[in-house]
């Protein structure tokens, strides 16, 4: 490999900007919050107001 090939390889590689410690902490904190919001949506029970139909016991008592 010649020195010209090495230079071309270095120029072709994509350089990412250096992230500061605060930026990394912000990314981690945002991911943590998003993860917990998604877990809460998935794991917490649905609210009682979202259920429009009454339980089967209550509907039978209405017609007696």
C-alpha cells in the first residue's frame, strides 16, 4: 500500500463530531425517559373511563 492509498483511505472515512460529556448524558437521559414512558404505557392497567361497557354482573341487574 502506497502513502497515497493511505491518504485516500483516511479522507474517505467518515468522521463523527466529538460529543461532549454533557451531550452524551443528555442522550442517555432522554433514552431513559422514553424507555420508562413506553414501559408505563405497556405495563400500567387501562383507566376505568376507557371501558365503555359495564361489567356483565351490572348489566343483568339493570333489567331485573
